[in-house]
């Protein structure tokens, strides 16, 4: 999906960008949203620019651009003002930014981004690299240790001179002064331009700035994570204890109910025995009364008595 007249990334609507980002979005911790969105914006703008450039060169309408909108794209590319801006941008990319004779900027980074090279240095050095260390890694040949062009060699020479001067002992001391390479490097290359630093680019600058801003708060972040984990664990323990108490109460109730049933059964047995004894007494009294009245009392056969007791038991 491409917006109508979205000839550049700046002209893509916020809703369409959100759709692109939603399609890209995976699962990550919410605290990384800002960093990931920033990196995605940078990469998306780069990819979109490459796409538009290829369409401009080929001039063959792709399926995702409607037929009735394609003429507007062609007309936009033929606009004199657009052509002028394109020529200026192309000229800037080929400008010898240091001084005449230094040639166009080169580097030895290959297909790896500046951020990837910076991360390699973090693993190698065990700390965040400074701007000059990233510059050397991106512009020095591994084979012979030479810089790739006159411009990078000139910057390296100036850096060595300024670092040497800055490290000289102060009056009354023999100790060399600690060096803060970043301001010296920025001064050497002429400062930051449009959020870019020569030799490390905008991404390298963002990586270094983000790492240094966050390094001082690493302990706080870890402490916060541990505190959160402890709190969640305590909450879970409290829930388990509550569940165990409820189960204990249920077991106690069941035991009470079983005891009540047992007591009822015993009571019923006692009543049954009592009724049986009353029946026997009544039979004896009836027999005695009949004898007094001169009636013959039938002799109860033992088997009948057993059957009677069996039926009443």
C-alpha cells in the first residue's frame, strides 16, 4: 500500500506509517518502544527512498500504484524544481567535504552498519568506544593500517596532534592529562551537521549518545528489575499462602462434617438398639399378661425368634 502522491517518505501519511510499523512490530519490552520506533523510522525512510529511486529510473508502474495515479508520479519527476533538488542532493553526495583534493568520502565498513561496527568495538574493548575509535575502524585498512583516502588521513593527523597537545601535563605536575576524545574529534571534523558526524554518521552518533546516556543508569535499571521481581515473587507467595489457608479451611470443614456424620450414625445405632430392647420388653409384658388371663402363650420357635431379630435388626 502506497499513499497517493507520496513521492517521498516525508509525504507518507502518519496513518500509513503506523500501518507499516504495525506490520513490522513484534513482541518486545515496552521500555524499548522509543528506540525501536526511531531505528525503524530511519530504516523505513531509507528503504522507501530506494524504492522511489528505482521507480524513477525504471519508469515502469508497479502493481501497488493505481493506473490513474501513475501519471502524477511521472509528472512529479519531470518537475523542474524537483529535478533541481535532486541535482543538488547528488552534488552534495559527491562533494569533497574536507577540502579540494581530499576526494569523496570513503570507508572500510563494508555492508555492516556503523552501529554493528560500534558493537564490535564494545565487545573488543569491554566499554563504549569514542568517536575517534569508531572513525579509525571505519576508515583504516586492516591489511596495511593505512587510511582509505587523503581526507581520513588528514583527520587522523590532526587528531594525533590535538590529542598530544591536550594530554600534556599541567604546570607543576608530571602526570599526563586524561583525554576526552569526543569533543576533540568533533572540533577536528568541524562539528555535527544535520545530526550527523563525519566518520560515524547519524546512526553511530545515536548509538554512542544512547549508550552513554543509559550507562549511568544501568545499575538503577537492574535494581528496578530486581525489585520488581522480588515484589512479584512476594505477591505470588502471598497468593499461594492464601490458597493453602483456604484449602486448610476446606479440609477442616470436611473433617467436621465427617465427625458430624459419624456422630449421627452412632446416635442412630443407639436409638435402634434402644427400640429393639423396647420391643423385647413389650413382648415379655404381653406374654405375662396373657398368662395371667389364662391364655396359652405360644411358644416361640428359636428359628422364628432369630428371623424376628434379623428382620428388626
